[in-house]
C-alpha cells in the first residue's frame, strides 16, 4: 500500500493538475501542499476531508488504509448486501405470518 504522501501526489498527477492549481482549489499554499506530498508536514483532519472531497476518494484510501478509492472492497459489500437481504426476507416472512393469522 502507498503512504499518504504518495497517494496525495499520485491523485494530483492522475488528475493532471499542477501543485499550484490543486493547492489553490484546496485552499492552501503551494508550499504547504508540497510539504504534504513529500511528507515534510502532516495535514490536519480538515485538509484530509477537503482532499477526499476534491479527489473523490475515501479517507481510508487517502491515508493508505485501503486500496479501494471509492469505498469498501467488493467482498465486504457483498457480505453486507447478503445480510440486508436476509433481514428483508425475515421481515417479509414475519409480515406474512401476521397477515395470515389475522384472516
């Protein structure tokens, strides 16, 4: 996995914009963005949040905690979807049982 500074720099390059432009749009100086990209300084939470919104990625991705830029991995999402389907099936069965008993 990449580090925060590697990911931040790579996202900017993928977007094909200069440090100057990215810094201006993120509300910081070019020098500060350069420091974040080289690891000379660490950003605060407000900047991390703005950078996530700006690049359209999750904080976990930006911080190097996930390889999925837009959210959880597919297996996690499938497991969650399976749980939701099971809950919906149980709710349907419960409603069918109540309706059947009322007749």
